[in-house]
């Protein structure tokens, strides 16, 4: 679940439904599920190795053709939705085999659609919660725009102060 806590760098009580302009979803698990899904038929190519957040990584470029893509962009003003091809890069931790960063750019947006540019990047890091380590999203950056009108929107999402909530539950039969 997400809660909007800041809007234009000021505290807010607004909800995502109340926002105007561009919003985004699917930055964390969905982006990985889509690119690694067998249905996407993604093409991968190893391009280099580098250190990210103190972890050795191998970087792969990838591309998903439109006919195998589940990536959609919706213009809420017109109600029009398009499916696009996309490409990008993934940084995979060589020790754990986990993705630490993914960047993605859409391709083949139909002419005349209100959005001509859509890029997103997500970073993951190991977070310790209650003595356990979890790989969790820590940052996402989404840019949507129209190159012809030179109009761009950027959503920056920072995730921090993770907490674990748990409880013990005992179910008693009715008497």
C-alpha cells in the first residue's frame, strides 16, 4: 500500500486519486515481473560490470518487442491506452543474483498519442528490518512527457523508514 506524504516537497493529505497530471504505478515488482516473464520474450545482452551500492553487478541491456509487451500507457484525459515496446538495462548482483537497478524506456508509441516519452528507473537495496535483511525498493524515478510540446512530468519516489508489522493470531472456535 502507498500513502502520498509529500506533494511538491510539502507535506500533504492528498490521495493519489486527487492528483492532477501524471501518476505512475508498477515501479517495484511489476516492472521486474514483466521484463523477466517468459511471455515478454525479452532479448538480453551482457554489456559490462560495475559496482553499485558496494555490490559487484553485471549489467544486461534488454528489449521487449511490442507484440510481446504488457507495458501500457494511459492518457486519463482522453481515456486512451496504448501498448508499447520497451528497452533498458538491469544491474544484477553477481553474488545474490538479484536485481539492484532497472531502467526502462518505451519505444514505438503510436503517432498522435499525447505522451511521446516514458522512462522509469527503480533501485533496490538490502534493508535490515527486525534483524532480517530484505531486498526492497528504495528509489524510483518516472518521467512522462511530450517532446513536441516540450512538456515533461517527473515523479520521484523515495522509500525509507521501513517498518515490520506483525502479530500473533489465535482463532478460537465458536462456543
